[in-house]
C-alpha cells in the first residue's frame, strides 16, 4: 500500500509539473500576444488578459504542489532550530503535518460543502453559476484549481507519511 501511495504521488507530481509548465507557457504567450497587439496594432484582444490571469492562478497553485512535494516550500520550524535529534525531528514532522492538515482540510471541505451544509452552497457550486465575461466559460473551470491543488498536497503528505524520503525510487522517478 505504501508503495502505491508513493507511486501515485510521483505520477501526480509529473502530471502537475507538465500542467504547470503548460500554464506558464500559455501565460507567457498570451501576454506577448497582448503586448504585440496593443503596441504594434493598437488593438489588443480582450480575452488575453483573462487567459493570462487564469493561467497564472493555475501555475501558482500547481507550483505550490510541486514545492510541497520537493520540500522546496518554506519548511516550518527548520529555521528556528538547528538540526534536531531523531525524536525531535519526528515531533517537528508531526507539527508540520498538523499545520498542513489544519489549512488544507477546511479548504477542501468548503470547496464542496457550504457554510450551512449542502453541496449547492459550496465554493465550486457557487462558481459554476458564474461565467468569465470575456471567455464565456464557467468560472468553475478556473476555480477547480483550488481543490485540485489541495488534494494533490494531501496526496504528497500521505506519501511523506508512507516513508517517501526513505525510498530512493521516488527520487529517480522524478528525474
């Protein structure tokens, strides 16, 4: 089971990395298109700014999952105390896990369930009723980045708990 969790985390990491690279490229291309259209042709398309903005949202949230997986995130308590003995290291790991869960679990919950209960009042359900003005697509397609990123972080956290750091194959699959 633990190898399956670690393998799933590694596969999702690769997919998220590819999607983040695509989103960065999309953001770059739409900004370049907007600049050229504005300053060369004096007629920028109205949709480029929104596409760049939504690509930036996806890039940022997927980038957060990539940072969490590779431990490039701001590591809680590591800057406060130097390298700790083994027991304190486990305590610090437990505190880090608790901090992640305290933040991520309510975000995931309220993406689907509203404050007074029910799926119809959740964040995604509310966003499904809105449309991006210039693109004409439901805002839920942009808003899905939030629960997707949080669920990926939970998967990566489960892989940490499964002992991902002790298995060399996790590192080789990412290269």
